[in-house]
């Protein structure tokens, strides 16, 4: 897309200069006006000849959660104030601090001007807008409550960021310990074990099993490290491709919910997300079958998505929500009870919102205890490693004097 240099005046009369991308000079001026600026001079940007390489273009910044939170908040405020969607996006694109987000919004504007809806326009940028984000936007457009959806998105993303920060804090100590263990094992295998192995070999003693294991690991690491690196790289690439396949992604998402300690947190977070989204769908007046399809795609878990789609199929056959939820096998007694009471009272959205808040609190509590729950596992791993090293190195030394005699 062509770039244009502009000089403009802000709302307070201050001079502003910059570069904007647009299809033409008139379109660039229109975007500046919609962004609250008064254009003075708009001309094509001058491209300097030469081999100048812009590292910022080679490595564009990633759109972080905080960027999407700010974007969602601003869209909610603008739409609530009655500003049209195109005008809102023009203003946010011209003032966005993140260049990648600004470029993405400019392309979304082009798709909107071409006659597409907002959800379809955002779906062309899966690296910026997740399936969950786009699904909620589609719910908002369908129900006519787009500004409320942007508010819900900002609240949800704030909680998502808070949970991620808590998990990073909780995993900081275990990660440091695992890195230290890995480095210790590498140093011992490269520097310590070979020295002891040569000394034991001189006496021709029969080495115990732990020592033979350590010597074999050391020989493998010292003599065949290129093969180890190549095999590790190929394994990583193969695992990456497998996890991106439909079958691999399904099995991995199912396995995630069964991981000790962490699986419980992921399960509770999934229940909270389902409850909140289904409550929003119910309040929006969208049919249950359509709403379940949207919610299933927004959960970012193929296993849970398949279970919810089976619920949808059951409802299409005339079964109740609570019965299909019970047969899906992914909901606990609290969610099932609330669904059953909600069907009887007609207040499913209110009850599910309470369930979402309950599981949000449970996730906060579980994440807060995550570090203390992982520490015993790390202690057992370190104890096993120390036992192996101690028995492998010191057992032969205890018999060394006997062997020498």
C-alpha cells in the first residue's frame, strides 16, 4: 500500500507530521480528518535510494495482550459514544503505538470498505486476532451489541493477562531450578565423569550399575554430541508439525487437561471461559445451537470443542441442555446443576455468570498455589539425580582402596 507524508494540525492547533498508508492522497486526507486531525499537506512519501535496510520492517513488533486490551477499551468507548466503526478504526489506526497493530487495522478498514463485516475482516489476521476474539465479534455483530462485546473482550483479556503473569511468576523458580539441573548434568557429563572413568579404568575394577550408566551417558554426550543435537532438532521439528496437525492438536489438548497440577488449572479456566461466553450468548438472544457453535470455536481446545459440538448435535435432536451437557463428560457437578436450574427458572445466563466468577476465583487460587505444588516434584527429581550421581561416583571410590591392594 502506498505511503504518504503529511503535515496536519491537532485539535489544539499543534503541528503534527508523520507517514500514513492509504490507497490515494484523498483517502489519506480523509483518514486524517476522521482521526481528528486537520490536514495541511499530504504528498507521496519519498523513498530514498540505496541499500538502507529497515530492521523494524524485517522484525515487526508483535501485538501483545496489552495492545488488544487498549484497542478493545477504546473501541468500546468510541462505539458507546456513537462514533461509526470506520471512523473509530481510522482514528485508532493513525494513533496506534504498535506498528503491526496499526498496519493490521488499516487492512481491516480496507476490507470493511470493500463490504465485508468486521469479524470476516479480522479473520484475515489470525496472528493478531484469535479465534476467540473473532467469534465474540461475530456474536456482537449478530446480536447488535458490538460495543458490549468489546467491553467483555477488554475485561476477559485483562483477566487473561493477569493469569498469564501469575503463571509466569509461579513458574519462575521451577524454571530456574530445571535450567540449573540441566547445566549441572551437562557439566558433570563433560568434565567430571570422564576424569573418574579414566581413573576407574586404570584399576580394571568391575563398576557398579549406576557408574556404568553415568559413564555411558558421558561417552554418548562427549563423542556423539553432533548426532544428539541433530536428533533433538529433528524431534522438535517433527513434534511441532504433529502438534499443528488436526489429530496431534486434539490429542495434545486432551492431554493438557490431565497434566498433574497444571491440568486442573487449565480445566477450571476452560469452564470459566465456557460459562462466561455461553452466558453472553444467552443474553444476546442468539439461538442455543448457533451459540454453542460459536462458543466451541472460541475455547481454543479441540477436545472440549468436540464435546461441546456433541452437545449442539444433541440439542438439535430435541434433548435438553443439561442432559447433553451431562453426556458430554467434560462438565463438573456445579456447571451441570446450574444448567439444570437455569433451564427450569429461565435464568441460565445469570447462573452461568456466577459460575464463571466462581471458577475465576478458583483459577486465581490454584495459580497462586502452583509454585508450592511443583516444588515437591522438583525436590524428588533433584533427589533422584543426586542419588544417581552420588552412587555412580562414590560407590567405586569406596572400593578403590580394596581394588588397589
